[in-house]
C-alpha cells in the first residue's frame, strides 16, 4: 500500500492510498475514521480531488458527529 497524497486544510485529515487496484480514501477526525474505496480504473489520481468536494466532506462531518453520538450512547452507563 502506498500513500498517494495527504490533503490538509479540510475539516478532517484526508489520506489517499493506492492498493490492489483501488484508491482508498481515509478520512479521520478525532478518534473516528471513514474509509472509501474506488477503483483505479474508474478514476484518475487527479480526479480524487473532485470526489472530495464540499458536499461529500459535509456529509462525512455529519457522519462523524453521528459516530460520536453513537459511541457516547454506547458508553454512557
């Protein structure tokens, strides 16, 4: 697995890997992470930035909030 790029200046840490014919897009915020896999045959490396548009990242941030709430509910006794 190789790191294709790391993107800064976004609302979460973004790392793009290349592995086994796929781009693995990993988003991290605090203790949570989301991973998306897309085929290297469907997207060029420079098209990854198009995937990571404002709407996509806003949805991801909403999911991070839901993940935090879910963990809080599960760990509150």
